[in-house]
């Protein structure tokens, strides 16, 4: 079993979440993950970075409560507002709905957990 550790105390928002992913999973690569949920999902498939060809993967997310707070409702709302600033790229109707539903809808942190759940071959341990 190969174990990787995400340092939740290093995550203060969406940009630092991807900084942490790059620190843990992209060493040795000549490129970095962008701030994209699709990029996270692709990385978890294991085609590149530290997960390439790895079997028996455990990811321990330390201080995940700090990450949960940092990637909570406000960070999620700002993420949706940023998408709405670029209607030529993103589906504005979709992101308006997501922003309107945010008081009860999933936070960025919860969306990340859903993405991890879509990879049952990876054990995610929240500490």
C-alpha cells in the first residue's frame, strides 16, 4: 500500500488546495495541475504524477476540518462567481443555479469528497 498525505492545514482556499495537490502528487512532472475539479478527477485515475501505475493507494488528509472550512460556502460561492465572470467559457445558467442553491448545496470540499468517492480503488482517510 502506498500512502500519500495531504496537509489540510496548508489549505486556505481553492488555489492552495491545488498547490497542495501539486506538492504531493506532481513532483517530478514538468507541469502542474490547474485549479480544476476535472483535473483532480483525471489525476485520481492515475495516468500521471505520483499515482501513475500505483496500486493500493491510501490518501491521508490530515487536518481535514481546516480544509472543510477553507473550502466551504464562501470559497464555493466565489468559485461560482468566477465562473459567471466568463460566460464565453462556462455555462452561466449552470453556475447561476449552483450559486443560488449554495445555501443547501454541496461546498467545494464536499464536491472534492464526491470526486474521491468516484475512485473506490483509492482509500481516502480523513484525519
